[in-house]
C-alpha cells in the first residue's frame, strides 16, 4: 500500500522552534534558539532579530546551542540578523556548541559571520 503526499499528517512548525530573549545586562540582548531552524521556522527568527536590532543595543548574541537541525535557510536567517546588527552599529556574536551539527553546517556553507562565531 502506498501513501500519497496529501494523506500525510501536517507538521506544525511553531512547535519545532523555540525562541527566547533575555537581557543579561543593559545594552545586551541574547536570543536563544532551540529546535529546528529551517525553511518553515526561519521567518520567526528573522522577525525576532529585526525587532531586537531596533532597540538601543550595543551587543546582540544569537545563541544556537539549542539548535538540533540547521538548514541553509536557517543559516541565512542568522546571517541576516548578524548583518542587520552590524549595519546598525551593534556588535554581534553567534554562539554554538563545539562539535555541534549547527557548527558543522556553518563551516560547510559560505557565510559572512565567521569572525562572530563563539564556540561555547
């Protein structure tokens, strides 16, 4: 018996990505990303990063240590946030676990935030 694509259950993307923001000190925002960062979920991260970079920040940390899956589209959302922060005069750090899948994808694909990577 074969299953046609139209009979497969729908996957709700909001449950696949968790985003949290906190301010450990004045002028610094940490955006924690957990779950799957892909085509379906990347727009949520983009929106949050745009919202964060409009505030009076001096430092933005994009924390990917909770990311279990990172697609090229997800990576593009991170890069967009990084470039937007720089354009607005905000220092930006991209935090990843050493040896993580996210770091492996970051190293495989071309991106413009190599100097911002913090393996922690």
